[in-house]
C-alpha cells in the first residue's frame, strides 16, 4: 500500500495524556494532566441543568452564539483595555487547542518558520508541522526561565513569520514581565511578524506578578492573535470552549478556517458558560486566592521534603528537579513514579527542544486532601528511589 503522510510520521501520542492513562492503570494520584478534581462554579452548572430540557440543542452561529460572544467581548475588553467587538473580533472554538490551530492556519504558509519558546506545550510543535511550517526554538533557561532577546531576533532574521507566546507559561509557570513583552513586541514589529498567544492561565497569576496582554501594547493589536479558553478559569476543561480574539481582517479568515475545522462549539455549553463570563471581578480575585492557597500547600510540602523545584509565577505547574536520582530517561522515571510511588507526573523532556531529562512536571489544581495525599506519597520517594536504578 502507498505510504501514509510523511508530515505526521514523527508524531507520537500526547505524553501528557499517556501519563493520565498510566496513572489510572496503577491507581496513582494524577498530577500529570492539568485538570482539577473540584467542581465548576455552581451558577454555571445550575444554568446547564436549567437549559438541558429545552436547549439550545442545535447548531449555534458557526463562530459562536451571539450572547456568548457579547459577554466574552465585555469581559475581555474590561481585562485587556481593548475595545473588543463581539461580531468583528471573536471566534469561539472547540477549546484553545482548536483556537491555536485555527490561528496558525490563518497566518502561516507551508515553508514559513514559527518561533516557539522552549519549554513549550507539546501542541505548538504539532500545530506548526501540520501547517507545513518549520519550528524555530528559543530557550527559556532553567531555573529562572529567562530568554535572550537576541535569539528571538535571530529567529525572525531566519524568516520566522510568527512567535508563539504562552503567558503564563505551561509548563514552567513563567509570567512574562511587561518589559520582556515590550522587547518581544519591538522585535515582532521590526520584522513585520505576528504573535499567537496562549493565555489560558491569564487569571492564575501569583503576587507580586501581573499578567500583561501583549495585544494591549502599542502597535501589537494589529499583529496579535490571542487564543484562550474557559477551561482553567472556570474549571470546565471537558467543555472545550475556547476562542480567538484578533483584528477584523484576521478574524474574517479565522472564521472560515474554523468553519471547516469543527463547524462550531457546543450550543448548550456556550449558553450555560455565558453566566460565568458575566461574573464580577470578585470571582477572579477569589480564583487567584484559591490557586495561591493550592500553590502554597503543594510547594510548601515539596520544600519541607527537601525537593529542588522552581516555584511558579503563574499557571498551576511545578517543575521538579530529579537529577539526584540519577535519572537518564525521564519518561521511564515517571512510569516508575506512578507504579511505585503512586503519583503521576509528566517527563520534562516532552516540553523541551534541548536535551533535558532531569525535570518532571506536577500540577496542583486539586483539592487539599488530594494534594496532601500526593505529598505523603512523595515524602517516601527518596527511600523508594534507592531501588530505581537497580
């Protein structure tokens, strides 16, 4: 038979999702795939129950139900300081995963180059390859995850058309400062490029850090395709409600790409989630306080047990250094960890272009009792790891 696509020949399954399956297999506490074990806001689920008998159950407008887009436009205008128009600037997608793919397909041609910070969420490379483009990687150097602006400029000198910016960053929890974003913006403007953002953790930022929307910087609205979702902000990762926000000339193209990718997001879920988009600012302060508590609990436990890790500035991930265990294959180590320690993690190598095998990623979007149980198991890791290399 004729061969399959060469473009996808190097793809593997998602390591993150694989680690969930491995965690389930061994009954491990799943701190690998980033979803919470607590419920969404009651107002949203109550609204879903209300509309279940009568709908809407049929297709919404392809680029998103009108009331959902209007509520989203009001919310994001308030947070970004930009005048976002529900009809001209928004496409609702099936999660931020589709938002990123639609954004990439809108602006990138086969043969183009796309700059990606490393470490990176694994989908970014796949999105680039699926569009026929070539990724160019810019290191975020552990443990502080700083970058060299000259390397960003080198990427654009090599012909990069766009840069992917995850802020706050998955997996390392970096929150880019306004000064760093101004550096990036200056280079992008100089080379007439674009920025595709992934801002799903925009409301999960820890003091004293602040999230700045790069689209709000001078000269950047015209060249930024902002992607995000409701998954993390409202603890509804399974609802798959994402969105793209961009200038009208870009959104007009995103609408067409989206229409042929998924047609549209789920109508009843948009109707229910509109309630959340109308929450007052107090909700986001409480969300920040909730995640700050979970971070303090989990990181405090890791610190108590003498682990070496980078405390996140945003998002809900911790990169743990396991080099003291003589780890050479971090995937094998994470499989061992799930089976013998009973905690699921993600090998750091799946996030890095560089040869990094001494970091693993945990997430802490869990109830207190879940985190305390995970910490109790991790407290025995030094003892159990004596058998790891035998």
